[in-house]
C-alpha cells in the first residue's frame, strides 16, 4: 500500500493499493494549512481510513480516492 499524491510513482513501484492523499505531495499525511489541532484530527481520520483499506480485498492495482475514504 502506498499513500501518495503521485499516482505514477506508486504504479511504477508496483503498489497494489494506492491511496490518493488529497494533500500536496510534500505532506501526504499532513495539512499544514490547518491549525495544529485541526491538522491532528485530519491526520488521525486519514490514518484510520487508510488502515481500513488494508482489510479490503483487491486484485491488481486499486486506487482509493478521498471520496472512497470519506463518502
């Protein structure tokens, strides 16, 4: 599994689960534009959703977007 903003890189390294971070590539699991407490909550929510993806069966390369994580 790869959490990234760079889809092409994730595909090139052969990742089977790609989570598009919804953030800039400098901060795939962070949002420095938010106040510290809000960023902490965002990161925690993002991490929990990303870990839940590990429980989903996939075949081949599967891309998960922010809409998949937070419908």
